């Protein structure tokens, strides 16, 4: 059995104008291992005999890859806690938390005060889940289309004249994607994020309609269209959804 890596401290890697903290582990491996974990944390596994200078030099050589991977990982949703769909449970919408209140009545979902009020003749968790998930899908679709129209209208550089078709679905590993046909596929969970994060997600995918890859041209376009995009990307990585 291969021995588990041993925690050995932390370090800092300068990337661009900022610095990234990383956790250092030691193991029997012969080469330097670099992993960008969910949420963007950087983990480095080094041989026992590797010096600090050797580790630093190895990280410097991989800075471009690390920067790219951190961007990619930041655009992936964090694992969401499994809801039980019972009264008193917390659910999110546009960055705010709401308590779930369940009552008997004609099926409907209301967002009122600090509560999600779910009325149903059947108050079982499965029935509550079905109603609330339908509410999320409907509101996500309407919100994404409305914000996309605002962003397109305010950003002539996109050179888009109408909102592209938007499809909302559950995605385990991505916040969103696009198709060569010009459709946007967005994770319904994004409607639980702050509005600035929703705008970043939409702008990111709208820019992909112009530049399909994540090369320098893409990031220059995103910067021009949304100068504070990094702030919202970081919020997405930290969001509890």
C-alpha cells in the first residue's frame, strides 16, 4: 500500500499581481504533484527530499497551468448539501437564505418575508421537493433571460442583437456551457447565487459565443465587457449552494 502524503505546511505562489496560498504535503513520489481542488484551493505534493527552492521553481514553471485550472475550477459549482425538504430548512435564492414553511392548501410556492412558503395537499418531502424545484426552474429561466437582455443591451462589444436561446437544467460539474448552435445551457442552481454572480456566469457564456476557447483573446473580451468579473467569479467559488 502506498503511504499517504504527510502534511508539511503551507506556502505562497505569486501569480500575476496576487498571491495564492497552497498546502504542502510530502510523499514517496519522485516528482512534484500539483492539484487545484474544488473551490480553488491549491495542493502541492512534493518528494521528501525536495528543497523549498526546487518546489518554488516547479510551481513557477506551472504558473500558467495553475492560473488556467483555478479559473476552470472556479467556474464549477461546489457540492451542495442534500436537502431534506422539511419545514425549517434553509434554501437560497439570489444569495439570500430563506426558511422553508410548509402548510396545507392549493399547490403553490410563495417567497414572502424571510420564508419560502410551500402550500400543498400532500406535505410529504417528495411533494415539497417537486413544487420547489419547479419554482426554481421557472424563476431561473425568467431571470437568466431578463439579465441576459440587460447585459447584451449594455455591452455593444458583444455584438449580439438578441438573447440567445437559454436552456436551464441541473448540472453536477458546471455552472454553464454553450453549444456551437449558439444556445446557452445554465445550471438551475445558479439562481441561488448573488445577482452579480449570475451576471458573471451569463457574461462568461455570452463571451464564448464570440470566442469559443479560454485563450487570451477570451479573457481580454471578458475583461472589456465586465471589468469586475474576477470579484464575482471568486464569490461563486465561495458560495454555499
